[in-house]
C-alpha cells in the first residue's frame, strides 16, 4: 500500500486531509455518511476537468495561455 497514490493510506498527510474533512462534515455539520459520499461523488464530477488540466500542465502539457493562442 505504501507508494500507491490511488489507494487510501492514513499515514500519508494528503490522505489524512481527505479523512479529516469527511469527518468534520459528519461531526460538525451533521452530514450522514451517505451524504458525505454523495458530496464526494459530485465533487469528483465537478472538479475532474480542472484537476485534469492541472495534471496536464504539471506534466508539461499545453497551458491555458498557449491554448488561447492556438
């Protein structure tokens, strides 16, 4: 499990951020576990494009300014 980015590993700080955010939604804001996972699904749908663009730019792909001139 150690180096796999796509497997949840509570020892990794970035994964702890996800877990703590989900916990806060339940403990502090009254979400049910089902509502938290529905929210996560909706966030995945809404953020996919932006995250894909960031990943592409990080890998040296076309950035926004270059794309505007094409």
